[in-house]
C-alpha cells in the first residue's frame, strides 16, 4: 500500500458524503467501520503505528461507493447545468438553511416565469407551489406530478399556465434527486445495485431475489426495476412494505 492511502480514504469519504448528503466526519466514520476500525480516530492512530488496509479492501470500498453514486447520484450532480437551462426565467430569492446552495435547502423561495414560488420537501415527497397551486411528486422515481388547488383561491386547475407547469415540474424533478438519495442512503448496497444475476435485496429485510411481487396489485417485477423505482410498485405505486419475493397470498389454501 502506498504512502497516500490515508489521502485516498479521505477522498473516498468525501465522495460518500457528497453522494449520501452526509457531513464529511460522518462519512469518515463509515469508511473506518468498513475497514474494521471503531471510528476514524482509531483508524488514524492505527495508521500512525503502521497499519495499512489491504489493496483489495480499498478497491472494494471504492467500488461499493461508486456503485451507489451511479445508482442514486448526489442531489446536486449536474445540477448547475440543469438549472442553467432555465436562464433568467428562474431566480432564487431566499432559502433555509441559508448556508447551503439553494437546491440543497429544505425550503426554497424564488421566481419562475414571473411567478413567485416556494419549493419544499422531505424524504417522502417534494412540492412546488405558486398562486394558489401546488404540484407534488411522491417518493417513487416513477411518480407522476399531482396538481391541486390551495385554499380555494383558484377556480379551476385548467387555469394553470402550461409553460409554468412544465418548468415547475422540471425544477421539482431536479429537487427530487435529493429525496431519492436520502431514501437510499441507509439501505444495503444490493437494495440499489442488484447483483449479476439481477437479484436485489429488499431494503426492509424481506430477502434477496430476482423477482418481486406486489401485495397491493399482484404485479410482478424484476430486481433491477424495483431497485430503480426505490422499491415502489411501478404499476400501482405501493410502498416497499407491500413488496415480497413470493406471492404467498396466491398460494392455494390447505383443506382442513
């Protein structure tokens, strides 16, 4: 192992922090535990005393985090180029917390196509609102935007400016990347990256399989499809709690 191993580990941690929306120190702790150390301080002390991780350990660490980045990119990956497409139609006026970039904030305010808007979200959904409207995207990447009136201030959803709707939905989709990364950040690697056989691990511990079934609508989908859609059923939108490796509910009942 070269003398730059510690620098390499710090770089891996930096990438992990970026991909999973973590503080750098938290990512360092994860790297340390992956290499069998209790914490980063313990790893650094061991390094001073001559300990070095094996080359294959570092390669495996890099590979697993790289796979996670490819499956669910950081919320701000490519964000600048995406936002630049709006040109001067988009202006951010304030955001909270204000020590981060606007699209990394929990609550954003600005103007889009001349309309004042707010953009908020958590790990379950993201919403953008303006002039008595709100457009919402649920957690699943396959979710379609839902439009609703707020407070009865507007008579009909048909009155919504089509161009604003298109641009607002595009901005909402960019913000949804952060939600997707947050949801997957604590899942096992195989929950977001199926193996060569296409087997994916259920994020709630319901096994490892290449085929998954929805209790809600009886749909069947392969592991890659489920991982890509954050374990929501692509057919009916059922959440991961309704997804199982076998359709046990279709099994014939035993006679008494």
